[in-house]
């Protein structure tokens, strides 16, 4: 059995760890509120933007745009969105596992590059065989801004328009609730805007659509914005999901630390009682021997 000094030392260590995990849970809860508000605010705009763009492309006739061009997928970029920090359960591991499964499911991809977003994504994929794109994005979730999404979208659009890339995929954790974060894989490029299920675009409404100034100009303006906002929403979803996962993980760690403290306290009391009993027996035995 461990000595009383060892048990006291471990008790102090566990109590200190519990204070840290409790503080991290409170910080994650505060950050989650802001991140959740950002996600909830972005979803209606994303839905309306998808509906408008789907309506424009449906009535554009034969008019096309380079960002809509479908090519045989040989050169692919996979955008992996993970977190900047750990201590959030399996949040980062799930993204990396889903990315590995995506790559294994497409052996026809001859040239694959990774665009890691988040420090954990950069650290994980730099040890793998897949090369990176020209730029990586680490540490952007500390103060997430729309400018970060604009830079990523500009890089991807430039690669796609120059035909150095045939398709772009994204792997990201979507925020469902504090206890639920679901890994989602989607194709970013070529763009394929679809109307939201809650507000479908009628196939033949009999209405005449008038575009001002013209359909080509509208598409040229809407498509890059649609790509930017799709990436921004993915970043916002990941940020909220990360804080939710961290809050859950730190809550579980705090609970486990409390249970461990109870067990160590019980062990300490038993060891202390046994020590006192042994000392009393020694005293009584010594007194009996002197009689």
C-alpha cells in the first residue's frame, strides 16, 4: 500500500488537475456561446444564397461559368479543417480518420494535395506522404474572421481556374449540439449550388425572370461569394464544434477527477486509521510487557 505522503501528494495533484479542467470547461462554454451564435446567424444567409444561386443557374440556359466546370478528377485538393488545440476528445482524430477514408476510397486520384486548416491539421498531415498546397492556415480560430475564408477561397479558385486542380473536397466537423459533432465531407469545387429543402425552387412556375444587368455578370459575382461563404460557414461550424467537444471532454475529466479524489480520500482515511490502530496496538503491547 502506498504511504500516506504518496497519497497526499497524489490528492494534491488530482485536485490541481480538477481545477484546471473546470476552468477550461468554463472558458469553452463562454467561447461556445459566441461560436454558436455565429453558426446560427450564418445558416439562414447560406440557405438564401444557395436558393438565389440555384435559381440563377437554373434559368441561365446554356450559359456556364469556369467555377461550374466538371472535369475528370485526377488532381484533387482536400481541405482538412481541424482545431488549433487539443484536449477536445476525438474531435481532431475524427477529422483525420474521415480524411484517410476519403483518400483510400478514391485510388483514381493521381495527384492529391492537402490544404490543412488549423494547427492540429498541419501537425498531423506534415508527417504523411501527401504534399501541401502553397499555403497552410494555422492559428486562425483564435479570432476567426471572414478574411480567412476569403483567402482560402481565392487560393482554391485560382488553382481550379488555372486547371491545376480538377476538384476540391472539404472534411470538417459540423456542429449539431454540445454533445454531437458530425464529420461532414463535401465537394467544394466545381460548385454545384442547390436550393435548400425548406425553400425549394419551383421547376416551372410560369414566371419570367429578368436579370439585371445580365446573367453572366450575376454569376460572376455570386459564385465567388458563394464559395467564400461556404468556406466561412465550414470554419464557423468547426470552431463551434471544437468548443462543444472541449466543453464535453473537460466536463467528463472534471467528473472523473472528482471520483478519483473521493477514492483517494477513502484510501487515505483507511491507511491513516490502520496506522493509528497499529500504533495503539504497539503502545498497549509495550505497556503489557512492563507489567
